[in-house]
């Protein structure tokens, strides 16, 4: 059995070493495709792979057609919208993610960005503090719960909404549960997005929704670019000079945001949520363990396609 690590944006060496140990101790072969520049290289590499570990790499129908022996793909991370799940199912390929492995890294980044934002991007002018501010967490999964934990240390007043998480679970974590996304934006000074990109959530953070934020509101996005209605947000920020938008995902119209909203907008050069040594190692090794568990014992605990 051959396990392929296919990463245009490579794992750290220590993570690759950990993956190799898990795979080879199980008696499987490990192959490595890093920093590839053309899809043809990926198509060639998957030809004889039984399992593939990826990061943000695209696994579509063409890749699956080329991977004649492929049984499983594991996305090292929580989001998996870079994998065509329907095509994978049609090819009898199991797709998994590694939920929770990057969650603390993303949550810490939220507060790095927030402090930067409330201190006016360190421009030398007086800013505000996070203590006492109302923080809204949209989706209370692994990342959202870590955001709540850190926010408590800042002395923030914490609210959350998650359509799939019972109110009792949210409140058991010491967080105020609200009944809707709209209520979260109505109440909170800051809203942090942790929703996946699905047909229901794409473009859902739009003009009308963000306009519910009170004066001086901040929207922070470490989730997915697709959940933002960029045209609507640009229109709103043109009308409301009190709003700030910070993200670790550059918008499609990044130049327009940067030009029009200097001092109220910031995005990192590339997605940074999982970019820590710890998250890199955790997600990679978790992916390797899940592959071994599946190939050896048929374990499908983290399967995301059916």
C-alpha cells in the first residue's frame, strides 16, 4: 500500500517525519510530492497511490480519475471544500478531515487580529480594549469553543449561535446562547465567523447582516472567503465608516478593500489560521493515523462523504 503526501504548500519537516513514522510502522510505503507547480505532477503522483494526505490541494474528478487505486483522501485540517465529495463518492473513495487539530491555532490568530484591529492597526493613535466588549461567535465547533475560552481571559462578554449545537451545550461553556445569526449581529460589538462554506452559508454574511452591527463594529473572518458577500460588504463599508473588517483570507477584491478602507481593513497575505508548527504537526500526524486506521481496520470515524 502506498500513501502519498501531496502538498503544494508543504508540511514542516518534523510533521513529515511524524507522518512517515506512522505510515512505515504500519508497514506501508510513503511517497512525497511537495511544492508541485502543475496539476500534471499531481495527476502522475496519484496514479498508484492507495491513500493521499493533502492540505489545501484540490482533489477533483480529474484527479480521482487518475488515481486508479485510491481508497482514501484525508484533508489535514477541518475544512474540506477543496475536495469534490460527490466525485469521491462516485469513485468509491472515502474522504476524511482532521477536526480539532488546528482549532487552537485559529483561535489564537483571532485574538492576534482583534488586538491589532482595536488598536487601530498600531498606527500610534489611541484605540480601545477588548475587556467588556460583546463578542459574538458564529458556529460553536472546535474553533468557536477555543475562541470562547480565550475571550474569557480577556474579560469579554461572550455570545454564540450555532444552528447545530444545542443551547444547553453553549451555555454550559459559560457563553450566552442566542436564537439566530441576526441576533448575534444585533447584540455584539465584534462577530467572529467560524462557519463552513456550504450552499446555505455562501454569501450569507451580506450587506443586511453586517449592517446590524452596532457603531464601531468589527467583523473578523478566519473561516472561508466564500461566506462573505464581498460586493455587499464593500457597499456597506463605504456607507459606514465606523466598521472594520479583518481576515486571514484575502478577499477576491483585496485591492479594492485595501484602497477604499485603509485603516479599517486588514487581511493576511495568505490563509494563516493553521500556520503554526503545532497545528502543522498535529493535523499531519492525525491524518496519518486515520489512514492507518482505515486501511488496517476499516475505521471511518471522520468520514465526510457518504
